[in-house]
């Protein structure tokens, strides 16, 4: 039976250890997979094909990992599709990922990324109100996160700038553009040229030509410092259009040469539009018309066709070709309706205001909760402090009371001793007590059986008789006694000394027998040897 019990305990311990080892092993594998996913995430900026290869290599391993790792991998695949400009058919996958991370603690970085790509999905689907809402949420999560993804943070600000620009809200466009610039300057200067050009565009929309060109120059300098990487193609095309618009043809020509040297498949999507604007402002109208039409035919959205139609109308008006100007004016009108419908001005503005409203309410609630906690803990601290003070006061008064009681008891005992000593002195002076000792004792023996009555000085006579028969007895009793020796106890001892029994003592002192027995017992315990010691005959 004992062997079976030991085997059972051993099996339980072994199973517990095995469970811990498996758990540690699983956590280690999840950590390695999370690190690999993060590496693929960062690789998207440097080499998208390599990032895709690495993500593909992780797909099988992720199937057996924890839910957290699987959702991070799902977020990586959403990022890869976004980088390849694949427009999602619905935002469901991003919504699912965000829903998961919203229920996780310490996942602000993941939530920030999920909010950004959900906003990107809504942007691609032309649902600008929801896009603004989730981009704002991504910015807020980044500001709250201790380890925010700075690049996603900056991109969210850039997307908000673009959406505010579509809404013709140029002041908000400038605010978020400048915020992105400051963030890029303070965080490794990632994509600084991009955000500087965003600020230049915002100043241009507000009609501040000087600052627009100033930020264009800063953007050009920042991009030049990075060696003009291909990722800045669209930015350089915007810069070409801006310099052309404000007649800085020398800078525009330099940018045009650089962009024209790129292979056609690497040229940015807005290259033809920028080239058309360059020719238009340089008064090469025919070339401008050619490039505007090329851009119009290639434009995959209403905004692109709107820009091309507006440019073609201007060019034909400049050529005084009223027929073609009217034709492109009609197309501009039709495209404008489509653009306005897509931009959903009121809904998008309402979405922004709603988000800001709820965010402000959350901040107010957080402040109120903080104040309530401060008040609560202040009250608790005050009560604790008050309790400590009251406890100390109670302890002080308790000790003081005990001390005063000891003083009073000492004074009482001192008075008692003085009284007894005085009586003893008086007894000692009473020589007649010694001569009449036997008579006094005989009187008390008669009183015990009811044959005599004690007078007022009878007890003094008894003590004098005892002192005469047993010199030093009373003093010895005083010295041996512990605590105060009261008058009734002393009389009991004196009666015991002359041989009285407890019953006789009770009769003489007229007290209860139990009280007498208690006094007798206490006297025997403390000074029984003195009481029963024989004196002189």
C-alpha cells in the first residue's frame, strides 16, 4: 500500500515537472516566432520580396503557435498586401486582428499597427470617415505606447494629412504634417523627406508660398542626404510640380532629369501629372496636353482624372480651343461630382469630431478617476494617520494611568506601613500589655465562644500581648508579606498566632467562614513558619 502511494506521488511530481518544461518550451518557441515576424515586418521597408519570402517560410510554424503569434502573423500578411498596393475586398481581416489585440494587455504596439492598417483598408475602400477614425486611434495608441512603432505613427499622421487635404481642411492638414516632421526629426529621421514635403504641400494649400518653397528645399536636401532612394519617387514628382507651379524651373529641371532617368516601371504613379504641370507652367502647352491625356487614361481613380481634366481644360483655354475646353470642362464637372461623393465631407468631418469628442471624454474620465483615487487614498492616509495618533495617545494615557495607579498604591502602602509602625510603637510602649498578655489572650478565647465581648482597644491589647510573648513577630510578618498588609489580615494572623481555629476567628471577627478560610490560607502560605513557631512560655 505504501509503495503504491509513493508511486502515485512520484507520478504526479513527474507530470507537474513535464508540464512546466512543455510550457517553457512553448513560450520559447513563441518568442522565437515573434522575433522572426518582427524581423520580416522591419524588412518590408528595405526589401519587400525578402520580407515576403521570410513570411512564407513562417506560415507552417505559425499554425502550431499561440493565438498571439498567429494574430501577429496575420497582421504581417495584411502589411505585405498593403505594401504591394493590393486593395482589400473588405476590412474584415484587419477588424478581426484589431478585435483580438483590443482584448490583450500590454499590446499597445500591436494595437497601434492594427488600427493603422484597418484605417488603410477603409481608405482604399473610400470609406474616409472610418479611415480618419482609425488613423486617429493609431496615433493615440502610439502616443500611449512605451514602445510605439514610430514609422507606423508617422505614416498614420501622413495619411491623416492626406485625408484632411481631401476634405479641404488645410489647417488640420498642416498641423498633422508638422507633427509628423517633428516626430521624424526626433526618431532616427526616418522618411524625413516625405514628411517635409507633406508640410510643404499643406503650406501651399494655405497660400503660404514662402514656407511652401522653404519646406520643398528642406525635403530635397533630406532626400539628397539619403542618396535619392527610389521610395521617394512620388515625393520628387510632387516636388517637381511645386517648383514648376512657382516658376523655379532650374530646380524643376534638375528633378525632371533625375526622374526621367528611372526605368519606366520604376517611375512613380504621379510622374506624368508632374511632367504635364512642368510643361504647362513652362508654356509648352502641346506637350502638357499630351502628358495630361496620358495621365488621364492611366488614372485609376476619380481624383487622378479630376486633376488631368482640370489641367486639360486650362491648356485648351490657353490655346483658345473653346470646343475642347468645353469638352474637358464637362468631364471635369462629372468627375468633380464623383470626387465630392467619394470624399464624403460631412461624414468624414463628423467622424473626426466624434472621435475627438469621445477621446476628450475618455481623458476627462481618466482625470476624474485619477482625482477620485487621489481623494480616496488621501482619506485613507488621513484615517491611518489619525488612527496612529489616537493609538499613541491611548497608549500614552494608559501608561500614564498605570504609572499614577502605581504611585497611589505606593503612597497607600506607605501610609499603611506608617500606621502599623505607629501602632507597633504604641504597643511597644504599653508595658502593661506584657503583664496582662495572658489575660488579653484569655479574653479573646472567651469571645470566640461568646462568653466575652471585645472592647474598642481590645485589638491593640492583643497586638501588645503578641509583641510581648513573641517579640519581633509582627515586624517579621510585615517584612515577609507581599503587597499591602490590611488590618483584617493582620488581625487574622494575630488570632492564628494565639492558636485560634478558622471557626473561632470567624466568630470573633464576625465575617463569613469562607473569607476567614481565604485569609488563613494566605497567611499560612506567606508566613506559616512564623505563625506556628513557638515563643517564650
